[in-house]
């Protein structure tokens, strides 16, 4: 029985390829024109990949980037037109993959590189592997001269990843803290400055990390007023009491540096001046506690 070209065309028309927007398909480079690349995905007509959808990166030679006959995955971004042709994208598939990687980094609290692209009132905008992100001022290490950060690369940790809202919020401070935490150890004497005073204690910033000097770890004697004892920006030395890698918290103590109860309240300048010499004795106390637990 003969099978004409018309019969073949009708058979193709009756076949439902189920190509839908958002679907990932496998295709092979079939040809080129001035506006893009034709891709064979097994459909009624060759699919089309516009030049601007070829990659997140700038492509100068499309035939070199996508050689004839090369097979790879593509994302359908526009369903079949009247001629049965769908429109494809590699760029948007790469964007989807970057979002997935960022989500994994957020879940595992790992860092990624970002380049600062702009400044606004709340912080800086950055580019992360082709995705636009934002670092709030409070999550920057350098917060005073934001303009000087433009064009610079920063190590950051994702803290909010929402592809549906195209919202990517990052923290340089947390990434720096994570790196700093790996260099710290219990019993280490650190030098920093008071950056916040709360009813339960004071936060001390040192080497890109912020630690808590709890009110119970300031002195062996009762502390009546933290505001009377500390001021913002005040330099202070303290001993690392505990490091919580999961919560990224560092607990500090000056109580362990006292020679007698209340010395921190009465003679803080003298205690601070002798902190290095006293730290060795304090470390032995901490080591003894650790062996008893």
C-alpha cells in the first residue's frame, strides 16, 4: 500500500507531541540563522533557540558555543506556534539551575561569590552567577562607604532564596562569621569592641565575628547596670567560652579573667591591660571544667 507525502503530513498533524512551556527537552543542533539556532527535538518542526537565550554568559560565536549535531537539554519557553515550532532557552534553564544551587547553599549554610553591581538606601545589589541579589546594609562587613564596594567581589551566604518571587537576599557578615568561626577555639583571648548593649549582656565584634558576653559571664559579682559599665565602641578583651557552629554563636567571658570577684566592675582597665597574662590561667580552668564534664 502506497504512503504519499500528504498521508505523511496528515499523520504528523494527528500526532500530539505534548510540548509545553516549562518542559525540559533533549535536542540536537540542526542549523543556524542570523537570529538563532534550529534545534531538532523530534517535533513536527525544528524548535528555535534565539541568540539571547543561548546562555547566561555572553556568546560571541554561536556555532562554537553550540556546534552542529551537539545534543543537550533545553527549556521550552514558548509553546508551538501555527507552524508547530516551539521556542527554547538554555539561559533560563541555567537560571533555574542556579536558583536550585542557591537553595542548596542556603540549606547547608555554605557560601558563594557575588559581585556588587549597585547601591541603594538599604544596602547593595549584587550579581550571583547571573541572578540579581541584595545584601542589606546590616549584613555587610563594610557599612560606611557602600559606593566603594561597587565592582568588588564578596563572599556571601544566601539567607532567603525564593525563585517564584525572584527574591535573593544574602549576607556577607554570616559568611565572614562562618569563615572566622573555623579559626576560633575555646579558651582563645579575643580583642574587639562593644557593638550592642542588651538587658542580658553585650555583643562584642571581633575579627568579623560577633560574640555575646552574657551578663552572668562579666563578673563573679552581681552586675547592676550594663549601661554604667559599657559604652558602644568600647574596646574590650574577652575569653571564648563556647562556640556553637550550627547556630554560629560565640559565647564570651571576662569573669574567668578576674583575680577576685568583682574585679571587672572595680578595675576593668587594669584587668584588660593584664588580659593576655591572665588568659593562660583561665584556659587551664576551662580545660579542667571540660575534663570534669
